């Protein structure tokens, strides 16, 4: 099972029915529209998770680079001064 399938399964448990509308008028989505909406929601959730993972990886890479520089007794300002 792919990660998207897992997210879709979880969303279907959480939202067994999707109703749209406003005021006193609501309509339950057709099975095809329901599946499309759930799939779209899964895509959004997976994209958000991917962005968060990329941000975390970038932060960890920056911290690792700074730790290596510190071990050498350098700072990012030292590298800038050297033109690196």
C-alpha cells in the first residue's frame, strides 16, 4: 500500500461522507466526487508533509554545516570573508 493509499484510507474513516452547501441546503457528494475530493485532500496533506520534511532536512543540514565549521574554529562570517 502506498503512502497516498494510507492517507486516503484514514481520510475516509474520518470523513465517511462529505456534504457541501450552505444555509439550510446541503448536498452529499456523489461517490465519484467524494473519491475525487478525498484524493485531492490526500495530495494536499502529502505535499504539506513533503514541504515540512524538506524544511527539516534543510535545517538539519545547516546545523551540521555550522557544527563542522565550529569544530574547525570557523563561522559562516569567516567563510564569507574568504569569499566562500
